[in-house]
């Protein structure tokens, strides 16, 4: 009897210990999962301090951020620019648009406003966070960057993802006027670009077909699917193809592709970055950068020549910085194929309106630029990165001489 009772007690203790261990396990798992599912910017001050190996509190923005967020010097791409950055989440008042989900805006701290903006969307099966590295990269270089995800990561079409990009632009515009927004009044309302990876890269061209006012496209290993029986032959019950009519837009486009990408995506044969470039109008500025021995992930994240050419593309097409044009004409060392269809224009110093003449009209334009506190690389005659009365005097002297 005594032995039997001892045995029952031992069994009971084992069961109790097992139950307690499971409770502890699930409690720890719950804490970890909740942290992993969250991001630093979503944490309040006390929660931020609990994860010093991942997050730090930014006293200037009064917000939690990833370790080193925006301080520059990131490895393998990421936030390596000169500006610190901060984020705005939907929980902080950012508009939640109907055509996308999980939007987060990244913006430079003490950058040169008004800020140009770029919106990024991921590939098939990916959410908004997939584009974090690119958003951080652009924000650290002085751009407002917004990452979004599709409403349905699996079933949303290229067209729906393109509509999401356009809807996100509306959210940035509203952020420019939202009381309490850290970028209130700091956004250039006439300068929006789009980018995306894989399906998101193809969706960028759908966005261009919707909104012809976009400034630039950066397609990261794009795929496209266009179904239209008026243009495509019927095969296996579907009319899918890529023809010039589907990418007939005038938005300057930088397209990254992989040399062996088609081996990974055989179903997209004829509908990858190389094919998009070939079908786009010859009148549209475009570049196709094919990574040697690279597959579908060639430009998924910012690094090396990928981020270098992406940034220079925005500088040239969006910031009107002609000084980087020559670098865009150079074939990257990591490219197996590099196609480009435009040439750099040599501008006369002081020829602000680019009419090949330097006269009073150019003086008037420079004066207006100075009065409106705008910047033009062509008008900065003394190359001090500032437009002021010294540039006006330099232009007058240039005309008199």
C-alpha cells in the first residue's frame, strides 16, 4: 500500500512538473512571438528598453528604432546614407489605404526638404516588412520611403499590387497635411516614384500605366502577367503574354534581372526583366542591369552595385542631378548584360532653361529659384550645393564676359 501511494505521488509530481514546464514554455513562446511579430517602431519606451540587443530609443524622434537605425554604415546595404531616419506606422496616425496593408513610412531626420518619395511593394507571398532594407536605404539618403504589402500576399494580382502602390502615394500626400505628422509640410507633392521586388517589380509597371505622373521606376527582378485575349493567344485556357501595349508608358525605368533567373522561373519565360525592357517604348529612358550568374534574388536587397545604380537612378531622374549621368552609362562589373537607351546631355553652365543660350531669361530663373529656396544643379555655378545671390552674380558675370 505504501509503495503504491508513493508511486502515485511520484506520478502526480511528474505530471505537475510537466504541466508547469509547458506553461513556462508557452509563456516564453508567447513573449518571443509577440516581440518577433512586432517591430522596434511599434514598441513604447519601456518595451523598447527590454530588447537592447535589437532596439534603441531615439530621443530626438521620441520613438523606438532598430539598433543603429539611420546612423549610416550598415553592412551589405541597408541604411548606409548620411541621414538618420525614423518611421511612421499606421498605429501612429498613418492612413491605412484600402488597396494595400501594413504601410510604414520611413523619413530622413533633418534632411533637405521638400522630400521626394518612393513606394515599395514585395513579391509573391511576401509582406510589407520584406522591403524594410530598401526603405531604410532610401530614407538614409534623404528620401521618404514607404513600404507596403498586398492585401492578399498569395492571391493579389500584379494589377492589384500596382493599385496598392498608387494608393500608398495618396497616404504620403495625406501625411504631408496631417496635424502632428513629423513630415507635415515636408513632402514634395509632385515627386513620387515606385519600386518593387518580383511581382512587386512588375506591379511598378502596372502603376505606371495607371499614373503617368510618376517620376521613376526601379524594378527589382520583376515578373509580369498580363492576361488579354485581344493580344495574347489562347493556350491551356489562358491568354497570357507580354507585348509592347502592356508596358507602353513614359516613366523612366531601371530594371534589374538575373542572368539565370529564367531557370528558376520557367513559367515566366518571356515575362521577366529582360523582356519588359525589350517591350518598353524606345522613347522612354530605360536601363536593364542583368546580374552575371545571378538568379531571381539578384536585387532583392540593397548592396554593392545594385544599390549604387538604384540611388544614382533616383538622383538623375528625380533630383535632376546630371553629375551622376555618366556613371549610369558605365557597365557595372557584376553585369552579364547592361542595356541603356539614352545619352547624357552636356549643359552649358548657367543655361537654366536648356535652350543653348545664356541670357536674361536664365537670370530670372535663377532669381526665382533663390526666392523659392529651390535647388538646381545647373544653376549652382559655384558648386557649393547652395543657391544664393553668389550664383546670380556668377551668372551675370558669365553673360557679361
